[in-house]
C-alpha cells in the first residue's frame, strides 16, 4: 500500500494536471489553431458566457484511446470542455470540442462528458449550447465508443422539446460530428472557417469522381441558403457567440416556463399609419413583409431565423408589450409569397419549436397558394 501523500503535495499535483488539461493537444497545436484566426475552445466559451461565470466539470477525464502501437495515450479532458455558466444572468450548460486533441473526434470519455451534460439539462431544466469542431467518431476507440458517442444522439432526442438546444459549427465537422447538431433546435455556422458534411471531398472524388472543395460542399453559404441545415451564419467566432446570446434571449429555459419578459418602451395602444402606406391596395403590387413586421413588434426589434433560406416565407422572434412572440409571415417580394417545399419545412420547424416552448405565434398571411410544378410534386409537396 502506498504511503499517504501530504495535502499540499496532492493539491500541487492537481493544479499541475489542471494546467496540463488546459493545453489540450499541446501548445504547438494551440498556436497553429490560433494562426488560422480561430479561438481555442475555452476562449470560445469565454466569449459566449457572462464574464467569470463558467465552471468546468470533468476536466481531468482521460482518453481511452489506443494508439497504433497499442499503448494507451492519455490526454486529460479527452478533447471536450464541459461545464455550466450564465448568459445574461440565466443558467446554461455549455460544451466546446477541442480540435487540437485527436481532431476534436469524440471518444468514449468525450461522449460521456457531453451525455452527462445533456442528462443534467433535462433534470434541472437548463438549456444546452454545444460549440462544435469535430472529425466525427474516434474509430480507435472501437466498440468502447458506443456508450459515449453513440448514446449522444439518444440524449439529444430526449432533450428535444424539453430544453432548448443550440449548436455552433465553428470548424470542420464531418461524419458523426454533424449528426448531433442536426437534431438540435438551432445551428449557427461560421463563414469561411466552418463546414458540415457527412463525407469529405476526398471520399466523394474516390466514389463518384466529382471534385469539390470543402466550402462548396458544406460551407455556411451552402447550409444557410440552400440546404437550410444552418439557421444563421456568423462572420467569425465572436459574431457567432453574439448571435447565440441574442437568440437565447428569446427562449425560455425549459418547456415548463415562458420566455423572459422585458420592459417595453413601445406603447401598445399606438396608432400606426405606416402600415397603410406599406401594404398596397392593389393585389398586383408587391411589398416587403419585413417592413410590416418591424412596424408591429416592440421598437422594430425582430430577430429573423433562416434569413437566407426559403426567403418566400419569414420566421423569427419579436416582442409585443415586452413578451416574446414567434412571427410566421409570407413574403410577397420573393416568388410572390407562394409556399414551396422549403418554405413549408422552414415554417413547420419553427412552429414546432414555438409550440414546445410556450411561445405564441403571430401569423401574417398574404399568399396566393402553393407553388405549382412537376418538380414540387415529384419532391412530395403533398
């Protein structure tokens, strides 16, 4: 039996391990990451949450991964930082993947740390925010990874409709690294430095012969405008955090609460003659529904979701007398405001979220009907 160590010695060892954990994959990899214009995972958390509010948990969890020489390589933290904090004084659970450790891939300990956070979110009724940069599942962990990474999707599904889940795509996310964000409520993707795809350009070229770049395959322009997978696009890491903070301000902590109410400076009994000027009397003339929305909501403050995708319909959050409301509106300026498959999917996803989290809806209807055509019928508009 080993002799007892003095308390001061144990404390010094613990502090040394904590400092080692903060280095992730090592100082060289951290510097290379910063050289790309990206923030390290802990700095990403710091830009998101209230200053000094983050408390890390499971910091010293070790990787369970075997190297090719079958020697276990132990890295503290296993490539993900997890903990709790506040945003604008409200509690949140946060995790951020560390790409300097095995490319941010999710191993057993990595997955179990995130799963604990997701389970805790349901128990205490607190939202979850994930900051993603991952090469997917860590194949070196083999079947040991099933209880970590594989269970993550189940935990995400169990949280759905119970607590809000927000994902930030802040680097290249491939394979399993995009499954979890895809089943969360909202995705914010950073332009230029972040991509999402199941299989990368190399695999696609090998299988189909198609040559395509990372950005063309899964960049923010693709997913915020064409696929609709990303709800918002951010200019950089800091802008991404700002958008998440703003989005979070319109949401309740869980499905048993209502969204926070703020004091309104807008008179609810005010008259608004501008609406008469915006909406034309002639049905053949078009107008921008954004102008109508800005006239209706408190102080013209409207936070649009999916602004670049299916632009013939508008969805987003605003406030009326200080209370949050979801807005669903046809957009006559784009395709005459007709409803196509993408517009239907976009609005349905938003309506389901509002329904789950007790957010009332304001519907502004000006629609000629559904988009006719064989393409829409073949794709299943019915």
